[in-house]
């Protein structure tokens, strides 16, 4: 089955996935971190005018889910249904995640296709029957090699004792794909990112791959092996296939051809090997195109004494959004932590960035520009007739910021760098206002003085127009408020329809637009 990754008209689809998350518990900060990053990336590409498909979802099979459900006195399906509908989907809606699809691995559109995929591999001789005995981490749903374990036979990820598991399994001939994978990595050096993740994957494959156990027979919560229903398909084989089944693999060829392969798989670094080694080998075995990139973000670590719970899984994103707001939440994690690196969260750092960057630099700029246009021009945006070098510097600064942000966010997934470029421009506009001092110029009621005042305030408002567009993928609600306060929509259309390529075109906001001082974008924090 071939895939072209283009629509019928030849337009490429930009396809981004998050991991599908285990529903053994409610979502925490780490889950939200990756999902917000994917949302910002896909919103950015939509603002490039591209066709975009953004997928997230839940991984609902495996021993870990089964045991969690048993401990709570319900069936695995009942447990999954409750968590998905009461916790996962509502949180993504709360965080303004604009995903195009939400896949659950218990859905027939997925399970039927998984069986077909595995049957194909079996028919091709890629799967054989054997036995396995070794240490197994239920939390990772993965056999471990003895060299991976910490002292005391602890899983290095979960820091809990592994179990010794012995069972009859079916195996995928993963070992045969080592040379092909290394050749692929060599030809596609950006396939695994960041560079540290790529190095880890390449070194692991160079050490030699072992065949992969792809079935389990000691429990039954999973997708049955089609030719031997006493076995269920290993949860990671099942889970990885969601990226293909969700876009029509085996069921909707036209959709599959228009979407596959994925451009970017966003993953946590703890599941990197599954996505960068096992997944491409599976696709190679079945003759399917490989994804463009696997990008591994780091781990979030928690600091700060004001949080009442000391570990990451104990902190709900809603604990933060209720205090800082949703847009500030979306902004903070991508601004404060370079994507692909481990990062530390603290309440104090969040509060400091909220106050200095969002409230003071950005929010105060929007507020005082609207207030001055209201005071000096009755809320009607004046025409700029006295532009000079200072205004040209602002236009140049915008062009540079937009270009940097587009490359960093849209191409490199450098969210911190891209947001930083936008906020450097925010600071430049603040500096421009301080230098030009329109409150002083306003005292000159001569025609020349009023022309100068009009030019200064037009320049500031036009800068805010561009800032609203650039920040829309990161802070959609706040940007929409700013867009409305500038009176932009009647003249320029909806904010979501603005294009990154046009954002630096100077003079788009027309004189005569009705500017109003709306609600404060970032109110002062209570009990900060």
C-alpha cells in the first residue's frame, strides 16, 4: 500500500501526532506539555495556509490498564471510557487544543486495522513463534535487558521493581532491520531530533537489535492475534499503529494517501526507541513510507515551594490555569523550556514571567496604546503621515521577528526561540514608545505635532496588529481580544485567516479603524 502524502490537488498535508497517552490516570503537566506544543505547531502551519491534520488520543490496552481497572473495581473498558470522557477530552478542550481527530485504541476503526497489519507481517514471514523469559516492567509495558536495570532490579524510568516474565510469544524479526535503519538514519539525519536523541538511537541500533516479542498470552486485555486468539498483540505494536489507522490505513485509501506519512511525531524521550526504531522497522516490513521526523521532548521536573504536591503526576494543569489563565499556561512552558531538553517548572518562575513578560511588556503595551488612541483621537486610528527612521526601524524589526519566528517555530520546533523573537519585538515597540514619548508630543497642538503623534500611535497599533497574528498560535484567546480591540476584523477579516507570510507587510491596519480599550489581557495575579 503506497502513500503519497498529498491531496488530490497535489497539496501536501502537514500531519502532526502526539503520543497516544495511557489512561491509567488523569493527564498531568507532561502530557499537556507535548499536546500544547503540537497544537502551537499545527496552528502555526495553518497560519502558513497549509492543509493540516493534528492527531492525539489514548492508548487503552495492556497489562497496566487492566490492573488499574481491577484495582478500581471496574472493567478495563469502563475505566477507559470514564477517564477519556471525564478527564482527557475535557482538558484538551480547556487548553484550547485544536486537534482534528482523537483516536482511541479500543475503537474498531483501529483494532480491525491492527489485526490486518500484523496478519500481513505474519503472511510475509516477518513474524514467528518462540518463547521469552526476562525482566518486564508493567509501567513501561516493555521487557528490559539486565543491563538496563538499576540496583535492586528497578526500572530506570519508574524506579520500581520489575517482574520476571516467562511466556510463549510471537516475535517480529526486528534484528534484520538494523542495517536498513542505520542506512536510513544516515540518509535522513534529521529523522530523529534533537541531536542528542539521534545519537542515542544510532548507538543503540549499532549495538545490534534483538527480535521483538509482539504478543502476550498471560492476560487478555488487548487486540487478539488473528491467527491465534489465545495471544493478544503487544500493546506497543497496537499503539504505534494508531498514527496510520487514524488517517485511513486499510479503510480509506484516499484519506491515507492525502495524509500519510506523518511529518512530525512528537514523543517523550522515554518512548523514543519505540518510535525511532521499532516503528520505522514495522513500516519498512510492510512497505509503507516512513515519517518525516520523530522529535523527542525532554522531561518536566518540578521545583518551587508553593506547590502543595511534590511530583509531576500530582499536579493538574487546571491547578495552574485557574491561577494564571489558559493562555499564560500555554505560553509559559514553551517559552521557559527549550523543546527537546529537560526543564524545570516552578511556581515562582511562572509568576515572574507572567508579571514581567505578559502583564508588563505585552499587556501593558496593548492597554496604553488603546488608551492613548482613545484619549487623543477618540478611538479612531489616525493616519501615519510623518514616518521616518524610527518607524522604519520598527518595520524592519517586525520583518526580522516574523522571519525568525517562522523558521524557529514552523521548521525547527524551537518554540522558546520563536516566542523569544516575537517578544524581542514587543520590547522594541515598548522602547519606541518610551523614546518617542507620545504623551509629551500630544502637548504640541500644531499640525506638525499632531501629525507626529498620529504617526507614533499608528506605528504602535500596527505593531500590535502583527503581534496578535504572531502570537495567535501560542495564545489564541488573548490574541483574539487584541484583534478585536484594534478593530481589525472588519477591515482585515478573521484573525485565524491571517497569514504568517503577510504579517510583516507594513500598513495593513487601515486608518479609521475603531480602537477600543478592552479588558486587561493579563490581570494582576492574586496571591502571587
